[in-house]
């Protein structure tokens, strides 16, 4: 056989292999597509609600007004075991309300083992619904191995609290501690160029001090005390105790514990924080007295919150009247387009613009739960809200747990501002930071040199010393930003500049104090803000729609294939999630670094409130 013939045969063989490869790959691709389509469009049977069941309210992670990330992000995180557990407050509220009117539900059980926490306003919202449920005459039980502070706040709303004999109620009060980096910055010989207006604008303090300033200490303790007093009052009232009893329990904990030979559970029982110390099987038996026994699992007859909401999905009320568009603004404010859990200047503005152009929308409620961030992005959002008002549609701001600095900026133009009594708001001020590391680099033998065509050339390089002209530019920029801030507040709130300045300068206020200062109009929850928006729009009938970025069909398909877009509620037997103390410190360092990296304002100007972060471990 000649070389030419051999080459021809080899070519045909290779082409045959290539054709086979393509056919196999295409077949595999078609099989995968078919599997995805089947999974996406199949309709599994919905859970059924049997008679005489207990609704197990089992929130997981943090209580939030909006889940973070896209449906694909959440599905991928779940697949990789990295999901950040979150539970929507409105899901919890809806489940409780439906169960209150459902004669198939005979009791409500609080399983709070997986609740990590939530802003006090969110906890109080859930507590109010639990109170309404109790008014129906149906019992509420709280069962737990132990209770953290956030968990106990909700547990206290129960008719009876059962805790394991090996457990404890861990109450520590509210706190706001932080790390200070001035010593490390000096060791690195870095220059952390800082500019701010407002002696209470404390976000920059960790980069310029080694401890808390007197102004920051005063402001933080004032609003923390206001929130803690509200926490004590709510819990003490439900447990038939005095606020001082709980405060003394915490402050005198070592001595009290010594009096019961170190038995945590016995101490909580003697004080009246729990009603009985029972092992898990005995807890289940107590609930079984009301619901009866489920022969399949040997426990009380029950349905989880997630399954209950899924079963009740078809019972949504028919939409009537005009639409009230609720637009969440949850998380730090950043320039550009960002997924849920972050307030993107462009992405949030787009949602507001859609609501303005939608003729079915008669009013807009901005649900704010944000410590602020980019000044530029905040102003983009504010302008879109002003355009809604110019279109003849009322705008109402409903403040969640935090609506401060940039969170207040995007709220201030509303026709009405509603805040919860325990909202953290205010922080009207501005800051700028621009670190340079020329000294740090010099320590390892790296220097910087070059030429530029103007005096501004190289001004924004982190490896060069910031010159005095640049310092003047940034300082003038934030002074202008502060004047603009208080002028806009004065205009929208019908206050004088001196009145605004007196309550501004970066100071943080509780909702109650902000109301007294004239920074908000009313104290109340989201539901009351929605009713007010309907009244302003002169609506006799209305329906509510949460306006959030809708996933594309591709995103939804991927999310469904990866395991479903919706977060499943953990069942009653799910294990608890804990975070060791040393992990908290490392986590705080990580958050601080990520926060600095995420700041992306084009002018390096920020309306941000770090003092609004409250810990209640």
C-alpha cells in the first residue's frame, strides 16, 4: 500500500472517530437537557396539612427582609455546602397568620435551634404575630436544648418553654465591639488618609485610633441602652418578671451560678426563664397531649414551616385594587448592578424605575434595611424616588432594623418615613479614606518613581504619598457632601439647617429618638407603612407585590437543576449550627477586609454607618 493510500485510510479512520465523538457528545448533551427539563417542569406532590397538627416554626440562620444572592448563587452555595442560611421575616409572618385561621393546626411549636439571630425590630415583628396566634386560644410551645439571646426573645412569647436539663439560657445584653488597626498600620508604615465630617462618624476610627473615642462611646451606649431596655421590657412582660430581675440575673451570674453548684439549667428554672427541664422525648410527649401521636415517626403530629407554606401556596388572596410596590433596599449600598442582599445603585434604581412606569403601581414603599455605603449610588436611588413622586405616585419609606447614613439618604425624600421603635437610624455624615502603602513597600525594597503631565498625575496611586493638593480636594469634597446631606434633609423634612446639624454629625439614633428629633414621621411596622401608602394613593382596595429582580429562565432552570431555588426550612431534628468564639474574631477580620474591598464609590465618598452593627450573641 502506498503512502498516499495509507494516509487516505488513516484520514477516514480519524474522521470516523471525530464523527462518533460528536454524535456521542451531542447525545449526552440532549440527555442532560431532557433531565433538566423534566426536573424543572415536573410538579411533585405538594405536602398535605392533616388535622390536629402542630406547625413547627423553625427559622434557619438570620431573619432577613431579603435573601442575599441570585437563585443560581444560592443553589450553587447549597450544592457546595456553603449556603448562608437566611429566613424571610415575611415567610414567618405569613405562616403564623395562616395557621392562626387554620382549624387543622391545633398548636404552634417553636424550634429555634437553628436561628442565628436578627435585628430586634424583626424579632419584635415575629413576636407580635405569635401574640396574635395565642389570642386564638391555641397553645404555643418553645422546645430547645438551650437558648441564645435572640432565640430566647422568641421563646419567651410561648405559653410554655421546655429546655433540656443540660441546657442554659445565654443572655449577655447588646454589644458593639470592634477591632482597631492603628497599631498594625503604624507597624506597616502605611498612610491611612482619612477625611470625615461629624465627630460621631466613627467608621474611620479603627484606622486612626487604637480605642473608641468618647463621642462614639457616648452615642453607641445611648442607642444600645434604648434597644436593650425594649428587649428587657418585652421579655419580662411575657414571663411575668421585672426587667431588673433579668438584668440582675446577667450581672450577678457568677454568684447565682455558684448558689446552684454550677447547674445552668436549674438556675434558669429557679428564676422562671423556663417552665420545665425535660429531655427531648418528654418535650415531644407534652406536645403530643394536644396533637396526638404520629405513628410513622413516634413524635407529635406536625408540619414544618416550609412544607406548610408550600401546602398553602394556592391560598394566596386574589389581587384586588391598585398595586403597592414594596422595593427592598437591603444590605450595603454599592455603585452599579448587584444581586439581592446588596443595594446596587443601578439595580435598585432600575426596580424603582420599573415601578414608576408600571401603570398598575399606585404607590411605592421602600423597605430599607441598610447601613449605607456609596454616596454616589445613594443619590442615584434618591433621584429615582423623586421621579416616582413627580409622576404622582406617593413614596413611603419603611425602616427595618437599620436605615442609617446612606440608608437614611435614600429614605429622606419619602412622603412619609416609618421606623420601628428599635430601628437604628440617623448617622447623617460623610467620610472618605484613601490608604497609601509607599512606606510598607519601601520596607521590602520596592520604590515608586515616574513622570506625569499634570500635578494630578498619579494622585490616586496607592504606592505614592498623597500630596497636600489631593488632601484638600478630598476634604473639600466631603465638606460639600455633608452640606448637601443636611440641606437635603432640611428640605425634605422641613427643618432648618441648624436643627438638622444638631441631630446629624454622624450620630446614630434609635427609632424612638429619631422620631422625637423629627427625622422620621411615624413609629410602626412595614404593614402600617403599606396601609399609609394606600391611604396617600387614595386606594380603597390594594394588593402588595415585592418588586425584586426576577431570575431569567436560564437562571431558574439552572437553579432548579442544582436542587431548587427556594431555601428549605430545616426540620425538627436538624442539628444546630454553632460558631466558636475564635471563629467570631476571624470572621470579623474577614468582614472588615471584604468591606474595604467592596467600597466602590467613584468619588471615594461614603455615607456609611459602622456603629449600626449590633451583636447579641
